[in-house]
């Protein structure tokens, strides 16, 4: 290895063949389904006919994910290893739905319809569960309806979440060990009394700060311990249409709660929650990692065994607004549509004792989002302008509501906010004789750049990286269709 060519980065072909190469994996996913259903009217009531639908379904899913040879054998230097992920599950379901007209042609009750549906599902890797949905549609006056729904649902663990074969990775001690220099960290207020007590009880010296080499983190599937995610959804709102159908307006309030969400805990999640536990001696998360024995003053975390568990929950509340205006004129027709969502609450809780934080207004969760479109049509031609907009956000609450920080001993300002952003698109379409049609337009018409952030925020370069923002820039698109 003292060959000067090798040291200069020019190894021989023999060395290249030994060290470098391709590692190609393969994933096969199969799905087979069988559905049967019947629909029809059951019987008549004074207010109308009771409609129904009943059915059953059977579905089989299979996965076989095989990493490349070198990954399987753990021969990729500095990279993770992985095994073969393989498994299958069979889902059987029986479902039914009825729609019942309750009353009709009464004062302030032109009609009142109720709907109810159920679904019994059995998943051989999980068990069985029953979900439902109840709905109400009340036409108070012609053109004015009140609607409400409440329903439940569940999601059984996915094949990958169940059968993921052991994968290995690495985690630096600073990222996974809350006991580093725990005495000084507690005095500085960076860790709690509980963490300090538990680190001391675990035999970690108060001034231990070396950290040692990285911890090895193993991740595997949750077969045998995972249960299904469950959710409850509630909505209530109204719809108004003008008599001539020129205007239409709907406002709907929604509330969605998800429990026992399946998530893969990181190494830091496991160790931090272990040492935060008030029942440290019996905390099951503490059994998921090992420490070194203190030889050469190395008490670092050695191995962490992570995987998929049911721990997280989240809740979303908000209001959806929709407004439409359309009319015909001598010079053509005009249609305007506005779709707007206002988030009230968006919370995510990893553990029961985790701090509950409403993320609305933070990066990636703007309070207001929506799009507006205006279309002018004349004969076989149309022109559409669309605007997508996103409310301002900021993450300053995580820095004591300040945009000041310290860099190399000096106080500096950083940008951790995004301003109101709007992207415009202009497109036109035409229908031609013979079954031909064409659409052409310009997306991000004014070449609007995504918001710029400091390096302390989630970004690519210095641009915000969230699904709301256009990171491509102005572009032209076209589509030609022929129907025969």
C-alpha cells in the first residue's frame, strides 16, 4: 500500500476490481385481488327508496426484497448491511352500506337522508377489526344543504414494517448518548434531573465525555408485536348553490385523530426515552441497547436494536373552503374556483410523555394554503390562469422566539422563516376536428424562487425544501391527445 500511484488515487486495475464494483438489489411485490358486490333497492319508505350495496373482497400481498450480494454479506465499507425482507399477508373483508331517506317535503326540511356503512376486515398477520361510517345529508331549503359524517378506519401493518430483515447503520455518540458529561449538562440545564439520576444509576461517570466510536444501530420489522393504526374522522359543514347555479359555496370543518401509529424509532429516540423514564429499572426501551464495559474509560453505547413499534399519535383539525362562480356571456363563458384550507391544529406525539406541540405555522405546516383558478372558454378554446399560495411560516419558537444565534463566538442573525409565497401558471387548450386536442402552458410563470433560509433550517442549498415550494423554476409543458 506504499505504492505512490495508490496513494495518489490511481490504484491498479487489480485493486480496483477488488475494492470497487456494483451492488444491485431486487424487489418483487405481488398482489392478487378478488372482489364481488351487489347493489340495488331494498324497499320503499314514504320519503323514498332505501338503497344498498353489499360485497366481499379477498387480497393477497407478497414482498421479497433482496439487497445486493455485497450488502447481504456486509462487505460494503462504511455502509449499512441488510438482509432479505420477505413475507406475505391475506386480507379478507365483508362490507355493506345503506342509504335511508328519512323525511321529505317538510318545513325547513326538503329532505333528510341518513347513510350507514360497515366493514369487517380480517388480516392474517394482525387479526380482525370492524370499521363504520355514519352520514347525514339535510337539505334545509332548495340549494342549501347541511352535511355531517363520522367514521372509523384502521390500517394493518404493511409487509415491509412487519418483515424488514435486520439492517445495520451507525450513530455518533453525541446523537445517541444523553449521558455524555451528564453532571455538567444537568448544571447547564440541558438535561433533566431524571436523566441525570438515571445516568448515575447506570454507572456512567459524571465527567464521562469521550464518547468512543459510533454505535451500531440494527433495525428490523415488527412481526408479532405490531398492531393496527386506528383513526376516527369527523366532518360537518354546509353547501349552498344559487338557484341558477351561478354561485356555489361549501365550508367543512374536519377533525382527524390517529392512534397507535406505526413508526420506526431512531437510536436517539430509544436511548433518550430510556433515560427519561421515571421507572428506569423496568423501562422496556432500556433493553433495546447495550453499553461498553468502561474499558479504557469507554462507556459509550455499543449496539441499539430499533424497529417498528406502535407509539405515535397525531391529530389534525381545520376548515376547508370551496367557492365557485360560473356564467355564460355573449363573448364566451367564465369560471372562477377557489379552494382554501385553514389548519387549526396539527399535532404529532411520539410517546405518551412527549411534549404536545401544535405545528401549525411552523416550517412545512402553513396555516393557510389554497389555489385559485380563472378559466375563459369560447367555442373549442379555453385559457386558464391558476395561482397556488402558501402562508408564511417560522421556526423561531425553537430558538426562544429569536432569530439570533451564536456562530464562532459571535452573535449573528439567521433566517428561519418563509414569507407568503404564490406561484402562477398560465395554460391554454383547444379541441380540433378529427378527435385531436392540445394543451400548452407555462408553470411558475414569473420564475418565483422558493424562500431562502439559513443553514440552520431544512433546505437544499439555501432554498426551503418542502412540498409546497417550486424548486424547478419556470417551465413549459405541452400535451397532444387523439381520441378514436
